[in-house]
C-alpha cells in the first residue's frame, strides 16, 4: 500500500463529460473503500470564486485569464490538493493545468509562457482526456447557457491531443459512446492505474 495518495485529473472540451465522470469515479472509489477528495477548477477558494465571477464577462483578456487561472491553481494545490495527497487520499480533479495550456493557447497565448507560469504545478499521476467531437460537445451542453463555438473547441481538442502526446500519464478515453459505456471505460482505466500503482482496492487482501 502506498502511504501517499494519488492525483487524478479529468480533462476535455466543454460537454465532454468531465463532471459526469468525476462524479462516477468518486462514487465508485468510495464504495470500494478508497478515501477520495473530489475537487474542480476553478476552485472553490477565494481566487477561484473571483475567477468564476470574472469570467462571466466575455470580454476578459486571455492573458489576464491565464494568470488568474494559474494563481487559483497555486492556491488550490497548496491548500487542498497537496494536503489531500499527503493524507493518502485519491484526488479526483475536474480540469487542471492542461485546461490552461489548451484554452489559453488557442486564445493566442504563448504555450511556453503558459507552461512557465505553471512551474509550481506537478503533473498528475493520471490524466484522463475525455476525447469528443466538438459538434457533439456543443450539442450535449446546448441546454441553455452560452458555450464555446464548434470552431474554437476544434482547436482546443487538437491542443489537448498534442498535450496527451507530450505529457506523461495521459490516458485518452473516447467520450463518444453513451454515458454508461464511457463510464465503464473510465472506471477500468482508473482501477487499473490504482492496482498497478500501490493502491489496490482497500476491501481486498
Ligand atoms: N457519453 C455521453 N452521452 C450523452 N450525453 C452525455 C455523455 N456524457 C455526458 N453527457 C451529458 O452531456 C452534458 C455535458 O456533460 P458534463 O457536464 O459532464 O460535461 P463537462 O465536460 O463537465 O462540461 P463543462 O466543461 O461544460 O463543465 C451533460 O448533460 C451530461 O449528462
Ligand atoms: Mg463540468
């Protein structure tokens, strides 16, 4: 048994199912006796709350967005994620630094600058990229609010696929099938990862 926890991040374009699967993973792991800390970005901390409010205005500068996301992430890591990992918890985090790399680079910010300002942010132990055609993503989140355009999300998706090749511990899951099929595939990735990395099911010998 590893005494330290694990850090699992969920990434993907709008509507790809991050919230749905973060919830499924959390429920699944808790039922099997793991101690899970579920969280998301922007965080629920002070900078995260400020950021959510700030982003409601669509005319924000993407450079300012980049720094605010990084500042929120620094606080989120320091106050919530790292302590949870130290306590041996499995952290399930919806969106992380790869969201900044993908979205803000498509908005014109230099990818090297984006990586540089995340010098403090470790790579997760496992990153699940929920990969979906942007058209489907737009349709799935078309209930109500404004969302990003298909054209924009096409670029974000490509940026994510590049990041998946560049960074370690990325696992791409096809998010096209129905929710329960995707759920089974995601859960299998997570359980295999935990089994192979010192965190077998607590209710097993
Ligand atoms: N495989 C699927 N098939 C059909 N609908 C799905 C599937 N996965 C998720 N959905 C539905 O699509 C919508 C968007 O999913 P969800 O909110 O989980 O996406 P998200 O990645 O968290 O989006 P956002 O980035 O906007 O937070 C929800 O209504 C969800 O129930
Ligand atoms: Mg969501």
